[in-house]
């Protein structure tokens, strides 16, 4: 009886083993045994494996290259970056051709990233609140003065394959604006659409992306200039001598003033609504007493000392700097100082004017910061603009290098403000260019600037926003490591991060954006060398002499007002 029990017990043990991890030899040899998994399970596993393998090949096929690939000149999608190659590129040749970059039209080979986005709060300038407050005070008190800091001239050089629509799209200017320009004079439409390789088209765009002025050459001697005449979006055109329109600060101010006027048929109701909006903007800073110090009592040199618990704007105004001048200084040092972080109690600023008693223009401003040392900007009387001490030296590189890296990469997703989401079918703009590169690739600053933001976002992963000037900023997403912190000043070429695959991403890549006036433009096309100053040696020597004089006068106590 016990022997029989032992046999049954062994039999039960074998059954347990079959249902668990261990399979007995006897069971395997049995014709009745079909394996631990059913046919459905086996099919599911096989299908999952095939799907995973397919996705792996699709997402990673174009991100890496072997040493054989690097030596293969037929690999036209790859390109190596260096400063010399950028300097030698012919404007008449598209970058895609010059560097062998191919677009991402083959969906079988590449997958686009549809979540390369950051909230507006992360893309906004960290000093935006300070700017708005000071601007409102400047408009309220200094009614005769206006700021043009959000408006920028951009020049596009026509390349092979361009058309007028693609040039507007590169600058993220709505197609409706182009239609309004074409409708200005139907007889000129053909001339607007006629482009010659190498010719330059100029655009004056404000911070909201509105086109204020558009200049199109029509011959070797003439050009068409379209300008916005009112808020309703109407444009007027004039035919003039080529190059006769000065694209300076005065022209920018006039263009903004003209574009801000109400349309001739505007109703009184809409006008009162606009006035109410303006009142609300000023009301945002109404709680703080507005008692601007009189500028009449200041000397040619003004010294500003930041007190404990005192804001920069309050300290500057207390010393006799008007809010309009404070606003101008804000914009003058964008990309050099982050006022919300870098200005501390004990820091100081010296402001030198061209005439006695603080009259005339600002000709020099110098900050002495406990964290950052001395930062200065000087007036060049030749063009009325401000530069640092190196600003006009011939050895100074162009304002921007084209790409923020020095490695071999490929474009996996191009700039496309009209891109449609593959699932929802809705417009989901791709505001930058995706460069496929291995995790850990070095990312460098394309120009001098200040780190405006450095953090983490669910969709963008680790990201950085660099502020280069009052109008230009760059954005970097999906990074694996951050090498800078907010408020830090960086030089052109300095390593700021390493590329990665963080956030919502389909593979290792760098998402790179260039923004002008807060609006994304095409990094592969837009010309960003506007900071380059080409002057003869005589002009450079004159500016160097002016700087030497300014430096001496900035510390000449006799130029300060007597207390």
C-alpha cells in the first residue's frame, strides 16, 4: 500500500514539475507533451520579437556610423562641421547641398520626434517681467521715448531651390502676410516671385512675428519696399533706389510707429478697448510708487550702487537714470547679464553721457559685479550702436557659428512650422532641427551669451535656453548632461552640455532651435552673422581711441554731479 502511495506521489511531483519551470525527461519524451506554452503564446512572443527588432532598426539606423561609414564619401547624409567650412560656403549653394544633408521625407528610414516642445514659460526670457515693468513705467513717464528692442532686421540670401513662400516659412512668417503683400499691387506679384540666386531679401519682424517692412530687389538699381501701414495688416509699396533705405534704429522706430496706428475705418469702440488694454499693462506696476528722480540734477557721469534689498531699476532711478534709459541698458546687456540673477547688493554701475549734466546719448556703461567682474558696452559714433571692447576687432569671429557641435551628424527631422501630427492630423510645428548623434556628444555655444534656463521637462528632457542678445536666443533639448547653470555667461565654442535621449524622444538626438524675437526660425537657413562688423582699420582705430577715452572718463569724479 505504501509502495503504491509512493508511486502516486512521484507521479504528482512530475505533474507539478511540468507545470512549473522544470520539465522531466520522461515528459519531454512523451508524445502527449506539447510544451509549457500554447501555440498562441508562442506566436505572441515571436510577433513581439519581430516588432521590437523592426523598431530598433528603424529608430537607430541613422543615428550611429562606423569608422567605415566615416570613410565612405558616398554617405551623403553625413557631414562634419568646422569653422573653416562655414566661412567658405557659397551663399548661392543650399546648406543641404554644401553639407550633404538630406531631408527626412523617407518615413521608412527615419522617425520624426513629435514632442520637441517646451512651455512658453520655459522659453520666455527670465528678465521678461523686469522688462515689462520698466517698459510700462518708461511709457507712462517718458512718453516721448519708445523702445525697439523686440524688433530685428533679418536678411535672407536666395539659394538654389528657394521660392518666396519657402523664404517666408523659414522666418516663420504666416502665409497670410505674404498674401497681403502680393495683394498690395497685383502687377508686382511676378516681380516678387522672381528670385535670383545670391540676391538678399530683408525683413523687419517684431517680437510678435509681425512683418513690418519687406525689401525685395527688382534690378541692379531698384528695389521694392513694402511696409505695414496700420494694425489691420494693410501694406503699402514704394519703388526706390537699391540700398537707399537705411535699416537703422530711426527707420525701425518709424516702422513700428506706423504699424501701431489704427486703421482708417477703426471704430471708436475698438479704440477704447485698446486704451483699456494699455491701462491694464501699466496697472501691473501701479502698486509700486512711481516717483522718478529728476535727471536734471545728474552729472555727465552717474554712479549707481545697488543697496540691500533694492532692485536694479529702483537703484538706477534713484541715482537719476530715467526708466527709458534703464530699459535701454536692459536690452544693451542682454546676452551678457541676467539681471534677475546676476545683480546683487553691493554691485555698481557707471553710466557716462555724451554731454554735460547727463544730456545727449549714453556713450558708455560699465557694471562691476561681485559674481562676474566688469562688463561694459561702448557707443561707436560711426554707426550709433554699442559694442564691447572686442566688438570691432577684425580677429573677432562671426556673431554665430552655424551649428552647436563639431561632430559628424545627420538631420533626422527638419524645421517645419506647418508639420502635421501623424495621429491627430493637426498642425504640430517642429520649431527646430533634429540632429541624430550618439548620446554624450559635445554641444557648444554658437555665440557668446547667458544661460537663461537650464532644467528638465517631461517632453524636452534636459534642456538649455541661451540668450545671445535682446532678440536672439537658442534652445537645446533631449540632453544627457548639463554643463552650465542659469545666469552663467558663456563664450562662443564653450561646451554647454552633452547630447542625449531624455524626455519624449524616438532616439538619441539633439533638438536645436534658433529664436528671433521669441519666434522660431530655420537654423539651417537664417543668417545670424549680423553682429559681424566690417570696418576699415581707420574706423577700428577711432573706436579703440573712443574706448580708451570712455574708460578714463568713467572714473573721473569731476564729471559727477556735486551733492
